[in-house]
């Protein structure tokens, strides 16, 4: 009986030790699983911010330079084959080639251009962009490369009746939302209708929905008047003078790279050739080294 009792006690001790040993193994696996879970969110949160990665490296790693644009001849527009061309579009392609990536063109809401950049929906705004205070505060901008002005579009047979801004006080204007043209309407106290882009503003005048429009002079010279689709419209007075620049995300190293590229293209005569091709040579600004 004593031997049987001793045997039973020995078996109980063996099973107890085995159970304890099995429970002790489980915590050793838990830290490994926890490390994997914590490393995933860290990687995910670092990716959108880019960490210490430069903007240039980000663009080169993904292999594309996404260019935010609107339809804006002669800067960015589609040819008969649906390809994006223009003074800005051609420059963007050359810059992408320099970076070793492909240029992709993305139509954007002009009023949301800074949000599009910050959210990485696009990498650059390259679309005859006026260097306003808002743009300079919200983007890393290139040097100015073209001069421009905001001009008034009117029916050609009415233009003589409006020789200055004061005479236009009772007109209803169409302007691109978030543009320098809209700012000119505000500054001059004009009544205005905001529209999606400058081409639409011209259409508003053509259709008679609005009396006048305010658009960029470079676009006006290519879009209205004799030999264009809007031969019965004309552009008249300039409301300001301004300059175009290219905008990247704030702090981006791509702006300095583009400035150096502009200087090289100017020295080689490539900028002048493109300006001549697209009819903007009179507006070209000299680029330094």
C-alpha cells in the first residue's frame, strides 16, 4: 500500500512539472508576435511622411513625377493624339528625364493644389502658376521663369466701351476659382462667378453668361482673337504684373534641382527654343547659374 501511494505521488509530481513546463514556453513566443505587430504600424506611418527621405529620392524610387495641371494652352494642353504638350508640359518631361523617371500629367482642382501636393496625389504643380503670397507660403517654389499679367477678356465689339477698370464696375466677371484672376476681381471690387478653370471662364463670356473674364495674358494671346476658336473675343487691359514659378511640397529638394536645370537649359538655348515654339518668348526670364 505504501509503495502504491508513493508511486501515485511520483506520478502526480511528474504531471505537475510537465504542465508547468508547458505554460512556461508560451510567454517566450508572445514577445516575438508583439514585435511584428508594432513594427508594421511604424513602417506604415513612416511611409506617408517620407521620414528623412528626400523628395527627389521619393520620386525616383517610385519612378514617376506626377505633374498637377489644368487645361491651359500654351502651357499644358492635349494635341490631336491626346498627348500633353505645351511650354510647361515639355519642360516637365525634360525634368523627369533628368531625374530618370516618367512624367505623368494629372488634372487637378486648382483651388486644392496645395492639398494635392501635401497629400502626395501629385509631386509638382507646373501649370503657369503665379507666384502669389499663398503659393510661396504653401509650396517650395522654383525661380520665376516667365512674366505674366492678368488681363480682361471682352467681346471684341464691346471692348472700346471699357478702357479701364473703373469703367468695368458693373460687369459680371468669370474667373478661375483660387487663381490670380479671382484675386484681381476681389482687389478691384468686381462681381464675379468662380469657375473650374480659365478655359471655362472664356466660354462663359462666349456664351453670354458673363460679361467679361480675367485670365492670364499668355493664355489670352493663344486663345482669343483672330485665327482662334474665339475670334469674336479680345483681351484688353492688364490688371497687374506677375511671374510664373513651379511648386513642389514645402521643403522639397526638387526645387533647387529644377533651378539648376533651368539655368542649364537657358545657357544651352533650349528654354529659348521652347519659348519660341509656344509663342511665349517675350515673357521668358533669364535664368542664372
